[in-house]
C-alpha cells in the first residue's frame, strides 16, 4: 500500500464535523457580510499558522500527532501528552481538535496491542511498522503537511469559505521553486470571536475550479 493511499484512508476517518453551524452552506469569505475583524479571518489564521509552523516546527519537532511508547505492561500504546501540550501552547487550535483525533488514536491503540515487543526489539524498527492494516498509517507521515521530510517552505491560500460559526480554508504547500506538494483542507471554528483550527485534512490533488 502506498503512503498516499494510506493518508487518504486516514483522511476519510478524520471527517468528523467540527463544532459550530453544520446546516448553513459555506459561502465565499470575500462575499460574506461577517463583522469579524480582518485580522481574525480564517484565511489569515491559516497563513499565519503554516508560515510559523514550516519555519519553526516542521522537521524540528514531532508534535503533529501522538507518539508510540511502551507501557509498564509491555504494551505499545499512543502517548498524546506532548501533542496535547503543543496544541494548547500555540493557541491556533480549537478545543475540539483533539476530540476529532481520538477515534483514530483509539483504533491505533487497539492495533498496537497486537504488536510483539520481542519482534520490535529484535528488528530495531518502530512498533507502528508491525501493525496490520491502516489503523496507524498516520504515524508514517507528518499529519499537517502529508510530508515525510520534503523541503516545504511556502504556503498560499486557494479558497476560503464561511458557514456561520465554521469556516473551511484550502491551502497549498510547496517550496520556493514553485513546486506544489500538498493541499491542506483546514476547518476552523469561531471561539470567543477568534477562528481556531479544529481539523486538518491532507489532499495531494489540486482542488477543482
């Protein structure tokens, strides 16, 4: 199974809706009559987040998801403590962001219980490599870019839509040569008059116009 197929599989699992108005259709931000200050508009939040993330975090810290650790019962399980601390510290994420990840983490934890500690230690590999199926596929790439170490240093907004208390922004990540690598689809929720990220999905296909 290719990494891109595995990523697509996980993206489908992560399609749980963010909190907010789910009934109203999305409308283009540029035609919205929202009185929210421009500085807090969803596309501005996404640009600020990715510019900061690509410069200061990408390839430097592994905080995009939980990490696999060995418990005192000699079972491999996910530890989200570092991930959660990062989400709270940086201020870009909604309180629902981690909740939207929990079902994926739970499925991975269940699959990890079947991995043999002896097998992992003898191979010198990662416990996630021994999971059958796709339940832990998200551990094989950087969740907010879809990357595996590629040079990514640019972000641009393709489109942005608002629906009541929710917004959806599609961005494109690439490098300074003009190469386009992935297309994050970011859903945001309005919390205390500020837009917060509550879900990030990755596509490798440019959105249709």
